[in-house]
C-alpha cells in the first residue's frame, strides 16, 4: 500500500493562506473555539471551561463554527445543524 502524495510546499503555503483568510473572517468566539480545540488540541470540556460555556453545549457551538468555516472556504451555504 503506498502513502498518499504529499503536497508541494507552495501548495501547502497557499492552503494555509486560504485557511487563514477564511478563519480571519469568523467571529472572535469561533476563532477562539477552533484555536483551542483544533490548534491547541484541547478537549471539548476544556474549551467550554476556558471560554465560559456549558460542557453540554460546546459540541453544538463548535459544529456551528466549523460549518461557518466550511461556508467561507467553499462558498456554499452552511450545512443544517446536526442533532444527535
């Protein structure tokens, strides 16, 4: 089994730039949530505690922020909210 191809440095740089631009357009709340959760690797409960959210609602808020980010990247309308 072969490994997936690794993008060239230029391509990675463009992806990072595009992602940075998309993130910069999010609300401060979403930027904080996504940075803590995915940039720094905190668990949902830790993110909730640091930002003053209830642990029971942070998953829904995080999914909403990811939906906004996806919309900014793809230009498509946000996905409907996910209800477990």
